[in-house]
C-alpha cells in the first residue's frame, strides 16, 4: 500500500478506476496495453499525475498544457491544451503511444489520432470516487504495470474513503455555488456532470444550482434563488484572480447568503478538479474550508 511518503517519492514532490474505452491506430479497436511504452504522450492532468505516481514518468515523451503537476512534468514538451489539440502537434513528438483522457478534443482531432498508426488508448473520466480508481487501473494496464496500479489504487481508495467520512456527521450540508468565470458580470456556474459538482458532493456539500448539466450562465434571479452558503472558485482566472471586492459587488451574489457573509473558498484548479491521486487531499481541504470545526475526524 502506498504511504503519503511513498507517493511523494513517486511523484517527485507530492501525490495523485475498470472499463476502458479505447481505440488504436489502424490496428486494434480494443487495445488496452501499449506494445511499446518508450515514448508515450500523455494528455490530461490526472493521467500525467498517475503516470508519475506509478513511477513510469521516464517513459513520457510529452504532456498537454493541463499536466502541470508534479513540477517535473513541466519539463516535458507541451502538445497543447487538451480540448484544443491538433493532430500535427500531438504527433510531432514521434510518440510510440497516445494516452488520452476522455473529454479531450476537438472530436475531429481525436478521430484523426485514433486512425493514425500510433496506438491510442482513451482513459475514461467520471467525476466520482470509482472513476479515480478506474483511471489508475487503466493507466497501469496501458503501461503493463498492473501490480503497481493495484497497489496505488488500494491506497487511493482508502484515502478517499477516509476523506469522505469526515463530513458524514455534518447536521446540515452547505450549499455551494461553483463559479467558473464572471466575465462581464455574467456568472458561469457548474451544473451536474462536472468536476466541480463531483468534488462538492465528495466534500459533503450540495451544488446550489440544479436542473442543467455542464457549465451555464446564470441569470441574476437564478443565482439569488440558488441561495448558496459559500462561493467556490479556482484560485486563478487566466492567471488573474478575481478580487473579493469585485465578486461581492455583483448584485446577484451580494443578495445571497454567501454574499452577505462574504464567504468564498478558492483552490488551485488542477488540485481541486483533477480527480487523480491528490483528490482525497483536496476533499479534506475543501471540507475543512466548508465546515471548519464541524468535521467528524
């Protein structure tokens, strides 16, 4: 079983699951193991974190721009943002295999990469406890290190279970509004099926908005009716953090319980929403921010 210390060693600085949806070049539509792991391009921050946690980072030839942890990954060539990939950019590093997180795109690029001569494995993504374990096992299988993946999966599973228990006894769940951006004063909020919705639930709270999936602009009325107790945001917006003064100056936010209490929690985006080996730690930090001394243990 992985200890925190062991996982820190594997990641170089700090730490990070059974169905595989995969396709390969022109060869095998059900491929789940790379025949050549010497030059793997990893797309997706959690995928790259898992590779490092498994100690297989020496086989990486490139990463995408969301793969910023551990810091050592930043030294790898960057093939672009995972949702705006180009076939030329990804294939320019001459990879022996492509390990790509579900949700990467655009669709046209993914279709081209699946038809290329380079083996392609898609790592499934769901924003829940089981989804993290599945990702670890899929990545481990792709590299042919199932035993190491099983060890890591067991450790992460136990850590997640312990983190989730922290809020089991809270008498009343906090209502949390995750705001992705507020360009032009318009609130872009997270609905169901998002990483934000998933982490809010794992931390023992409830999403203050409902009735839609993905990210959607809220009307002022909808924001007020959501009655959030706390606003949750990533710590940076395109490199610039939205000041509290600007956030709470928004009339709709100001009219909510969160606005009246000036209650906002900010966490680094990849850490909060990555759904990888560090998620148990993120759950603990978010739960502590939401409930303070009201936690169970």
